[in-house]
């Protein structure tokens, strides 16, 4: 079969050769290699640029920090030398253990340091005992202490001046010590020492981005933005240095546990290009500056995360650009092959389209048949719901007709024609009511357009009570109703409002079947609030409604009554009717129910208190 014939089958992916050509993966691998190379080059370039910018910003910040620290140290550089001219200090150096001269010199040192603002200022006799101090008499003062083991004393005695950073032996406060031999240029009679507190600088570091360490000549972090890094070397200390630190008590009782410091590249940590450092599971770009005559190193660790994220984004962009370029070239190469295959594909597509149209027509016919079946089933379901609801609503009037007709026969047999006539009159009223009830089917057939009208609430409650009067007498139920104004009207439709009230009274009577006789009561309490809403509470002394059933009370076909005694449609239809009047029907809250009530429902309807009275006010309990 010719390659371009309508029946020829094309390769599923035109970019990949079939058959023996599948072994020729060289071009595909070359494309992948070019994309990877472009991504790697873009990542490396963006990372280098980002790290360089990060290093420039770090250098600028380190310059400022170094200048600030050196300025702080230089601010007190004059202070020990000033003591050389003090008569009090000179007298003390002549007799370093004289208590009176010690007190006099300490007082002078205290006054001088109050102006200078150093941590402390003191004078050592050549043997290393602090003869006087600015904080003499206070807790942690060096006065009277032998500090001969401190390196700054030996340096000052040997060379005229000494420098040292360590933790105070008595105060436990770290500081930078500047020591000067007194007098300078002659026989040494003592050493003046000032202690400077550099901890405020470390506190300021914590408010800035990145982490900062100040390493001394032993590569131990004497200051750090993180407290857990202090007095820890970046590499294990040799035994000689550990011994020297223990002798001079440089780091107090710190265990000198090394930091988990991993630095890329070889060589010591020196100023220069940015070095990558791995510390506590994070990657940093380390920038270094020297200070204190080159003995210390101030290190700024900048987070590499943002720079690497930018580099990764650049790599992704470069990979996409390279892939798009190579894909464009590949598309141009494959265009000629696609044109040849279009003819064969078009013929196959036409055949598939014809087949698809036939299947669509077949499925359309099947769907129409299924739709007709669904419409028929829906009609049957609606008809069943309407029939069930109608049976439920006709059940109460029919029961009343049965009772009244039986009573009429007995009354006629006994010659009580007047009473029988009254029963027959009520039967006629109920028959008329049944006719009005059947007319309510249109409520569920179409949307009612007639607006609600004022309905006298007292008359509606009477009619609802008359429907259940025989049954309530039979059950021994006390129907309690509060007296209400005869002209109180609500916006509703009288027949359907009576239907709702009768349904609530009937449900309340059903709930009292298992309640002891003498404690069975139903209470109807209307109330009018200031907003013009009439609230009608119907409560009973039966058992409370279980919490699990409260959420489903208004669902169709849900009922708590025994099988055969309820369809579960009364509350649903009643709520529907009240909503059509612009009101609501709900389960009463505990604070709304009367005392001793087991269950209570609340009807809320707009009220019309200005309708003329058509009957005197009375209580329902007075009905015969």
C-alpha cells in the first residue's frame, strides 16, 4: 500500500521514527543535552551574579559594622593612659595594698568611668592583683583579685600595652580588655585596664537579615547573632590552644563544642570572594572582614535561598527558551512529513466522522426513549406525593365526620333533634371544608398569585380546635389558649391557616398518647411584638423531640410516629403554606416554650391589628 494512500496507517507520533528507526535516538538525546546545557549555564551565571551582588551588599554592611566596633574600642583607648597623670593612682601604685589609698583611687576611678561609660576601670599592681577598681565594693568587682593569669597583663608588662577578649572571672560578663603599663617609658609600677562590653553590638545584629559571627584569633565565636553559636569554634581546637584557653580562662566554662561548619573550597576563612558555608542544615554565603589589627574576623552569613531560587527560575526560563527554539526547528523539519500525512489522515477522519454520525443518531434515539421514560416516572412520583399529602390532610376531617354522624344517629334515636341538628350543621360545615381542602391541590400545581389577606386569628384557632374537639375529649387533653384580642388578624388565607393550626394540634394530640391522664395538655399562646409580627406558640406536655430528629422534622416523609399513623408530610406542607404567607414555621427554642412543655412549634406571621372585630374575645377552653 502506498504511503500516501487513504488506507495507509501513519506513525502515532510523527516526531519519533518507527520500526528500525527507533534505535536512532541520537537527535532526541542531543536535544535533551542542549536543553540541559542551557539550563545549567543559565543557573550558574544567575547564581554567580546573585552571589556577587549578595557579597557586595555584605561587604558594605561589614564595613559599617567594623567601623562601629573599632570606633567603640577607640572611644576608650585614651582612658588607661589618662590614669598616668592621676595623683590618686600614682600614690596607690607606690603603696598598692594601702586600704585608704585603695578607697581614694577607687572613688576616682568610679567618677572617671561614670563619664566614660566603660564596663569597668581598674588598676593592677605588677604582680597581677587589682589594687583599685571603679566598681569596688560591688558584686563581681575585680578589686582585690589576682589576675596574673590574664594575657593582657603579661602583654602590657612586656610591651607597654595589651588586648584581650574573655569572660570576666568574677562578674561572668564577657568584655574586651585594653591594658596600659604605668608609667609608659619608665619602670613599670602598675597596669591600667579598661573593660568594654561589646554585647550590644550582637544584640543589634539580631534585628538585621543574615547571621553574623565575630571570631577571635582561635576561630572561636566570641560574639554571634545566635546565642547557641557563642563560644564555639568553627573547627576543633588543637590541644595547645585549648590548654591556653583553660589557663587564661578566656571562655569561662564553655565546653568549646565545634559548630557543624562545612565550607566549600580549601584554605582558611579570609577576606575575599564569597565562600559557600553549610551550617545547621542551611546554605550561606560567607563574607569576611578583619578587625582588631587583623586578629579577629567578622563573618556575615547571608542566606543563599533567594539567590538560588532566582537562579532556578533563570534555569527554567533558559530551558524553556532552548526547548522552544529546538522545537521550532523540529517543527519546521517535520512540516513536510505532516503535509504528506494529512491526505491519508483526512480520508481516515472522513470515514470516522461518518461512523460517528451514525452512532450519534442511534444514541439520540435511545436518549429520547429514555427521556420519555424518565418524564413518565417523574409524573408518577409527583402524582404519588400529591395523593399521599391529600390523604393525610383529609384524614382529620373525615374522622370528625365519622364521629359527628354516629352521634347524630344516637341523638335522633333518643329524640334529641336539636342536638342532632347541631351535629348535622357541623357535618355540613366539614363537608364544605373538605371541598375547600381539595381545592388546595393547586398550591402544589402552580405558584399562587393571590396575596395574603387579613384573617382573624381568634376565629382560625376556634375552627382548628373544633376539628379535634371530640378526639381531645376522648384523650382527656386540656386545650389551653391564652385570651387574645378579637380584632387581632394576621396576613394569611383562612382555610390554609386553619389547616396548619389543625395539623399542629393534631400532632400534639398524637404525642400525648403515652402521657398519663391528668397531665395531658396542649397550649396555644399568641403574642404580638413591636415589629408587627404575630408569634403563635403551640406546645404540649408530651415527650421532647429527640435531637437527632430535630434537624429532619420538615423533610418530606420523615415522621417519628409508629408505622401506619403518619406519612411525614404534615409539617413539610405546613411550613410551605406559612412561607407562602411571608412567615415561618420552626421548632421553638427552649426559652420560647412554656414551663413543662415537651415539644413546641412557633408560627411567625405579619400581623394586622387594625381589622374590625367580628366575634367577642374568649378562651378556647370555653368551647363546649
